[in-house]
């Protein structure tokens, strides 16, 4: 029997305190072992359209086939959306330089096998054995500067383009997805979230929230923590419990 039948998940999104519209979207289909968070590129034309297109397209994927086939379906779907967004912006953009795009992080689970697929800086966290692990690595200039050891974390954060994305759906004709396969265990808790959630809350607070007994309680704690602060961006989270 597939382990996905034992997964319980909850999802939530919030406008935050500053943005005029919510450009985030999420997918929460526990019975198919499929979850996602997409964050439309803030300030860009059609960010909410892009994130919704991603979620709607992933929803329509077939659940037939083995795990490798389902992973390939997700990958092909995201590449197709990237091409479509690039083509549509060429047709509808009234001025040069506009982008219709979105970050995405997708989690697919079948049995004890799991795959995380992402582009951009939406994240996937794993809470296991009272430890928090960030499974995804941001596609951002900040992360690139850190990886290349050009700057310290303090210097990198002060870079004027530190949070510029180096990958996103619709951001460029060439899409570079990262794919991480790992095994899940009983007791694991996973979090998919947009940067509006994690940027204003500590890793310690994330871990404390994910240690709570249900996905709903975890989300309540996470959102309460962020919304007590500035909440400058839309925030979205999906918590998955085994």
C-alpha cells in the first residue's frame, strides 16, 4: 500500500500587510502525493497569472505510471509552462523588459520515495528527529555569491541585487530545474513555502512550529509568527505530516 495514503497535509496563503494582491498559489493533493507552492514574481506583470497557471497545470497531471514517469511529467510540465509564459509575454507585453514569471517548489511522494523539484527561492524544509533541514537551495544571487565564496553572508545580504532570482518559471527561455530525490520516514514533517513566509522567521521558529502535532497547528504557528511582524510579502505554506 502506498505511503501517500497515510500523509496528512494542510495549506494556507495570506496577502500579508503590504502587497495589494496575492501572487502566491499552492497545490495540496495529499491523496496523490503531490504538493506545490508557486510565488509570482513580485512587481512583475501577471505574477498571479503565472503562479496560478503552474498550480492548475500540475493539478491536471496523470497519476498513472511509475514514480520515474510521474517525476518526468512534472519536469516536462514546468518546462512547457516556461515556454508558454515566454511566448505569451512576447505577444502581450506593451513594453520591453517585463516578465511574467513565478518561482515553484514541487514535492512528489510515492511509498518511501520523494522528489523535490524547484526553480527560484521558494523552499522545501524537512523536520526529522528534532532537526530542521533545508532541502532546496535558493536560485538567487545571494546563494550564488555564498556558493562561490565571493562575499561573507553579511556582505552578500547588502548586495543591491542579493535577492534577484537566477532561475524562475517564465524568467528565461532556458530553465534550469533542480531535482532532489530522498527517502521519507514515519514521523517526517515537510514544509513547502514562499519567501514571504521564511524571510521574516527564524529557523528555530520554523522547527518549533513543525514539531507541533498537526499540520494545521504548524501552519497557525508559522503564520502567526510572520503576521506579528512586518509581513511585507505574500506568504504561503504547505505542511505535510506522516
